[in-house]
């Protein structure tokens, strides 16, 4: 618990600093003398990305995923640690490897998010405030997320996340390699459960920490409450919000 809490706290401290830096960069957009500032390309339409920009964006997304998703994996990780101790393994080491496998999957999502951010910037659909500028696109993302909340794949993945003991019984693998594989498998189910919700970061603002925290809490609530009612209620709300945004875009 202490280790997971420390990692989560460090991730959020990083995000707070990054949000401040991104806000300053957004204020400087359009100032030629600041065009070569490190990271400015992340908020500037069609600016070329250097290696440093890619690394900054990847670190931002990967650490954000860690800060958002690690707290939701606490029940699974603690039960795994207890099971590892019962099997005679070192619980701290095996839990660390399990968590590494889990985060590896979300790092893969982070890479996809970086590619999506780059594409949005190329098509001038991303504001310096780190959110999409097109209301129609934002509405479409809400509608897609709302529909996915009702999908069989969402329900299957959510069921795996809601039952840590059932997951361990069904996917147990011994040893350190087994710990990593189990962590990656859990991360895969978690990704299948939450990827559509994570896309809404582009709508509410990637660096809007209140929005980031709200989505993280929503994921945690869905995992802790049994059944699919919470997910379906969320999906209904998102579908309504998306349709309203699309309607506004059409009227405008």
C-alpha cells in the first residue's frame, strides 16, 4: 500500500507541474521568440516534433496513466500479494513485477495517445489548453464512449476487474515470469474496460486535473461496485452529453 501510494503521489505531483508548464506554453503560443522553447510543439498546431517532444509527451501520458490507474488496481494487487505470500514467494518482489506488467499495458496505451495527440495537432484540432477544438468531434467521442459502456466487451473486462479473487483463480501463474504475465493480463482487461473513458481526456482537457481526477474516480467506482449498472448509467449520461454537443455543433 505504501509503495502504491508513493508512486501515485509522485505521478500526481508530476502532473501538477506538467499542467503548470503546459498552461505557460499555451499562453506563449504565437510568440515567435518562444518558438524554440522545449515542449512548445506539444501545444502548437503543425509545429515539428523533435525527439525531446516525443519523449515529453510519452512521459506525460505514461505517468498520467500510472496516476489514474494504479489506485484502481490496489484491490487486485493486495490480493495478489497475499496469494504470493501464501505460495511461499516474496510478496513485495512479486507484487512489484505484477505491477510492472500492469503498467506496461497502459504504457502501450500512452504511446497510442501520443500518436493521437500528434494527429490532432497536425489537423489543427487540438487547442493549447490540451483539448480538442471541434465540438462535433468532442460529441462523437462522448457518444462512442457511451455506446461502449453498454458493449459486451466492456462488461466482460469489467467483470474481470471487479473480481480480483476470480481473476487470480482463473489466471494464476507461478514465479516472477508468471507475476509479470498476470499483471499484463490484468492490465489488458483493465484497458479493455477503460480505454474509451480515457479518450475523453481529449475532450475535457488532458491537463485539466479536475477532469483527470473525475475520470479516475469514475473508473474506481465502476470497479468497486458489483455488476454493470454503474457502467451503463455512465454510458447513458455520456451518450446524452455527446448528442447535446453534436446538436450544438450542427446548429452552430
